[in-house]
C-alpha cells in the first residue's frame, strides 16, 4: 500500500482541479437523478444533449409518473438501453411521488431505494446535488484507487469505498469524490495515462508510468 499522506494527494489534485465539477448538467436534485440514470453505459455528453428537452416536457417527478413509457422513450431513444431506462425513470418517479412527496431524498439509505439508483449513483447525487459527504466509486475512481495510487486493494466498489473513506477525512469526501472522477477521466486515463503532466507523478507508486 502507498506511503503518501491524504494532504499530499489533495494538494496535488488541487493543482489539476481547484474547483472540481460534474460533467452532467442539472439544476436541481430531480434533474440529477434523471441524468444519472440516463448516464449508465452512456456518455455524459450524450445525456446532456437529451436532458434539456426531457426537462422541458417533464419538469418534475409527478409529470414523469403520469407519462406513458412510450412518451419517455420517444425523448431518450438516442441513449443506450433507452427502453430499460424509460421503465426505470418512470418507476423511480412513481416512487418519489408515492413515498417521498415528489422530493428527492438526501440520505444514501433512501436514495438506493429508488429504482435505477445504486450506491454509486446515490453518492453522486449526495455530493453534487446536496453537497453532502459521500464517496463515489465509479470506473475511474476504481482504477485510480487500486491500480495507480494503490490506496485500496479492494476488488468490489464497497471495499474500495471503505478504504477511501478510511484514508480521506470526512470533510474532504466531497472534494475527493469530484476530483478523483475528473482525475481518472482526464489525467490518469485507462490507456496512455498522462503521467508527464500529472502533479501526483512524484508520489505515485504505479509501476508502468507513461513517461
């Protein structure tokens, strides 16, 4: 396992991403819920092309709950697995209306009860829509945490999440969750990582650095 400190990682990440963002466009928690369901096995860019029209037609969970699956499909059909996602979106909004008075809950326990929302997605919503601490483990974070920085030797997202939660103090979870996703997406990429441009280069234990 690695020998650097939390402080060293955060200082270097902040040189890359002083104010990290999320690539999905949204204006409220409901919009982020829909965007994250659509984003599974699809690109954020593609999702951002579809959502403005979607939110114009369906401004809130109630409007989706009352819509037909075909209506939803017709707007999102350019997205991968659109039929399954239309069904999940409708079920998710029906549950929001029935059990949460049409409002998106702000705890991980309630969020994972929603159809189409797993633990990773719930963490994304907590961090980005509610500014609440959670650890996001997507494919980028998994790669950075295990293969590259070796903060975790976990094989499952749950184990990696626990290791990251132990390594980073809770007040840094929001920053880390946003920054590590971007770091994995744009710097520490799966193929040809940009090691020459990377500010973590000097403390990174990765054996096959692309120098």
